[in-house]
């Protein structure tokens, strides 16, 4: 479940009846939901009422699809479960339309619904004559 004991430490086990143990999510996981404590009753711990969800890193396919993050910036990755990220097309590419936000859900981003198309600016300086 991507959890570990934080108090008492795992070296303090076994514990006695009615001992309350505080759990925490392992590194790169985020806690959501209820209480982070469980109690030992007659040799069995109660079930935790929270979950630990994985963080998301920037998928390599965004680069090959000519996408980049605009919010939060790429230096802020990985992002935690539930974070919404805004994507945009790299320079010289334009969006085909669609939703440009994706959400991190337990280690995986939702799929963007747009594509980045190569855009070649037709200005006077680079006008192309077609015959």
C-alpha cells in the first residue's frame, strides 16, 4: 500500500495490544483520505483510512509529441497526485485545439486531447512561390 510506520519505528515491533501506530506514505507518494493511525487489537492492526498515491513525472512521449509544460514549470516535477498541469506546444508548433490540461492520478497523467502541429509562419520574409 506504499506506506510505512513512522511512529513507533519498525525496529520497535512487535507492539502490544491497543498500541496506536502512525503511518506515512513512502517517498514519492502523497497521502489522501482519513486518519494516518492504526491500532493493534488482539494481534491485528486496523485498516488505514487513507491511501497513498504515486506522484507523476513528465512523460517522455510529451517531448516526442512536441508538447511542454507551462504550469507548473518543468523544474517542479514530479508533481503530487491530483495536480492539474497545463500543457502547450513547443515553439514552431501550434495546438489543434482541445483540452490542454492533464491531471496526475496515482502516478499517471490523463491524456491530452490536442496535438501539436508544425506551424510555418508565412510572412513576407519567407514567402514561398508555388507554381
